[in-house]
């Protein structure tokens, strides 16, 4: 019963990750008229807060012993409160400032709970034997993919099957998942955690950790870009906003169903080799999306299927490789995953801060008819930019392979 508990809690955490970058920019642009450029700058500004807080949160997670359960409860409550304020409550102040406050609560809680969760996973995996890191990562990241999938399509499902506002329904479903996940994970918090305090400078001093973090930055960037622009691409480039939920469902179900397969393949062929195959699949999918025009929904569905499967490899194998390295060198799991989490979140925010203003500066307007120049820029940002970033990640990862690092 250990691994299913990690799956459920991973789903809860993941539901507050990528989906926020899918839903929040369009929600505040549509609902309150906040400009895309302002939203992007706000997101990256909030992520800069993590430069200060994530090392502190990582060390705190590594030092917690008897208070770990209470700390996890506080983190879960913060996540639910931030989500409630973001999508349910009417802003008490200017919408941009309200969004920033709610996201600060949500992101801080997310950071701490993610660090604590992954650090506990390092200790748990070590207790499970030689393949423990891959096994636990497979369940955990499968759960994360389920959470991302449900959260991504939840507003569309709510709009189809109820009279609720889509994002109000999303927030309440998230809170319900949070309650279930908190009870599921509650017995697991006591257990092995590294007690050695490790700062980020020490971690970055390990060449293998440093290279994996650089790979993680470039590898997460394509998903960050496409997540930020997905709803805009479907509505304005393909002209089928009503199918956005279907495409998201295809994408994330493909990711979730492929995750166990990638994990099994990694046992036979090595995690590094299989991850490279997943990266190549992702590149092919990005190239295919660039040339799409209005109405080409069937082709885009196939692209969502392929790119979702590629995401399954990214989310399953790279964290497992990183966790194995942490265990091999014996550093603080909380500190290490604090740094890992910062890289992932900063990539999402940097993507929003870059592509949203670039899209707006190219003449793109939300709620308006956009000319071909604006739509062409949308296609470049959505497809070609992620393709280039993924190629960089592939080159770095392929260049650092060794039998010791990729087991």
C-alpha cells in the first residue's frame, strides 16, 4: 500500500503545477482584462522569490523529524487556500495584485510540500532495494501525470456536466483531492530522510548534479512554453476552442498511460537510453505542430498523443536518474529537491514571462480577430521554440552519459 499513497499525493501536487500555467493566464486575461505581458512579468517575479525561499524550505524539510506530519498538513492547507482565492474569491484589490498574492501562497506551499515529498521519496526508495528509485518514481510520476491530466481538463468537464463556473468547479475538485491525498500520505511522513545539511553551492559542485539540473531546465522549458500557449493556440490558430478539453485529455492520458511503459523499458534498456528516445519523439511532435492551420484537428490530436507520450518519459525517468544520484553521493534529499523544484518552477515562470509578452508584441490580442502575422508568431512560439529547447536538452544529456550515471 506504500506506492499507491505516493501516487495519490503526487497527483495532488501536480494538479497545482502545470495546470496553473494553462488556466491562470487565460482566466485573468478573459475575466479581468489583465494584459498577457503583465501576467507573464508577475509570474516570473513570483518565481524570483523562490531564489530566497527554496533553499530555506529545503533545509527546513531536511531537518524536520517529529513535526513532519504537521508541516505537511500546513503545506496542504496553504495549497488549497491559494487555489480557492485564485479562482473562487472575487479580488479584494486590483486583479493583478490579487493574483500575485494568491499565487504567492500557492507557490510557497507547493514548494515546501514538493520538497518534503520528494525528499521522503528518496529515503523510501532506498529502503525498497536496488531498483527502488525507478519503481517509486514510476508510481509517483504516474500519479503526477494523473493529477496534471485531471486538473488540465477539469474546467472543461465542469462546464459540460454542471452549471458551475468552470474554474470554481476546478478549485473545489482540487480541494477535495487535497483532502484525500493528505489522509493517504499521513502515515508515510515518518521515516528516513537525510540529516546532513547541504547548501545549493555544495550540490552544484557535483558535476553530475549540475549537468542533470541544466538538462532539467532545458527539458522542462518546452512543456512550459506549450502549457502557457496551449489554450491560445487551440482557440486562435486551430479555431476550435470547444475541443481544447479533448486535446488536453488526449495529451495527458497519453502521458499517464505511457509512464509505466517507459519505466519498464528503462529496466531493460537503461533509463538514459529510453529518455533519449522520448526526447526524440517530443521533437518530432513539435515540428509537426508548426505547420498546422485552422481546422486541422485530427492531425493535432495525433500530435497531442505523441507529445503526451514523450512527456511521460520526461516525468518518469529524469527525476529517477536525479534521485539515484542524490542517493549515490549521500546528500540531503530535501535540499537537492528544493533545487530541482526551483529549476522546474522557474522554467515555467520564465516561459510565461517571455512568450506572453512576445506574443502580445507581435500584435496578438485576446478576444480579437488576429491577422496572419500574429498567428504565425503564435505558431513559432508554440512549436519551433520548444523544438529548439528540446534539442539543447538532448545534446547536453547525450553528452554527459556514462554507465555510472545512467543505470
